[in-house]
C-alpha cells in the first residue's frame, strides 16, 4: 500500500475526529446537570470572568459550563481559555464574519448547509467534499481565506445550536455530517494543505467547546475507516464513541442515518428529499 495514499485521508478526517467533543450521545439533562462541587466551581469561574465577557450569551451558565467541563473542571484553565477566546474573537473580527462577501470561496463550490434537523430537532452542519479543491485554493494564495471560511462555518453552526437552545430550551449540541464521496488526497489533503488543516482543527478545539455531539462520515474511503479502527484503543472511550465512520455501502449507512434523521431532512446525496438553501446552485 502506498504510504501517502494511506496517510493523507487520516490527516483530512482527523480534523473532525480530533475536534469531537468529550461526550457521546449527551442528552440535554446530562449537559446541564452538575454536582454540588461542580456548581461551586462554576460559580467561581463566573465570578472571575463575568465582567470581562463582551457578549451576553458568553455570560450564561450553559456557556460557562461548556468551558469548565471541557477544561476538566479546572477553573484556572477554563478562565484562561475563555479570555483567550474573547481576544481571538476580537482579533479575528468574528462578530462581522457573517456579513463579509464570500463569493470568492463559495464561487469555487465551498458550501456548508445548516437547514436539516435530527429527530430531536437538533441542527447539524452538512457538507460534501466532492467539489472541493483545497490544493487549488492554497496554490492561489487563498489559504488564509479558506481558513477564515471554515471559522465562519464553525461559528454559524455553533451559533445556530445556541439560538435553538435558547428558543426551545432543550438542546446544547448539534452534529457534523460529512459526505466523503469523491475524496481525493491530492485535492483535499495535500502536503501544502496540512498546516491549514491543522489550524482548522485547533481552531475548533480552542474556541467551540462541546458544540458537536456526533460526527458522522459516510462514503469514507477504506483507508480512513481502517486507521480510525486502529486508533480507537488509544482514544478516550467517550471521544471514540462520538465518531461514526461509514464506508461506501449506501444501504448500511442509510440504515444507520435513519436512526437519528428523517429522510425529509437529508439531502438527495444521502438518500433524502430535502434541498437545502443554495444547494441547487451548488450542484
């Protein structure tokens, strides 16, 4: 087996695998339940950071819990991470990222979709790799622009989860659903792409704690599934159990998707009937 062909898919998919939350199938009740000691730690964190958080959603306990729990209930670590995130959002001008003109990226078939919901009403971010060409963009000198577009996707998906949670009061996480049909290591995970892919991964880990519950990949090349299976013994059980890698057997992954999603919420490429906004132009 050619090492490069075997290796590159792991780098590509590791963005999603390593960025998975430290939880598997977490319910709303589990997300908001704390022991007495954990509540004391939450109160300590809140007292330390509340006056330094510029946005109201940042000050809510459900947001503070995410940072504290993902910091292993270490108040010092959680405080440091939150304040770094505030500065990062300011430096990256994240409050205006969604009003920028993205035609230079979306015009090259980069597009994500947030229209679908699972059977519990939770949102999920869906995207396909078949029309993407990371290598081309990076050779054009647009690597930083691509990175910022990915940050926009993270922010859009996690903001939607937060908005739905505030509206309905029963959700704290969503899903990431990836269709790897058409994956090509030369286009999607070239050597010059790797620094940007790594930054994408760490950007998620640093700034969007406990946003995603399940990461589901379909039409995955056999190399990816093999490598993930090999790595599972060395991955935390909760983390490993939150990642679902399905190969090219459509009947099998459709049966699995049907457990969590109605097909009127999935796109045609996944056997569904829903045409997401902008998908007609994307095809």
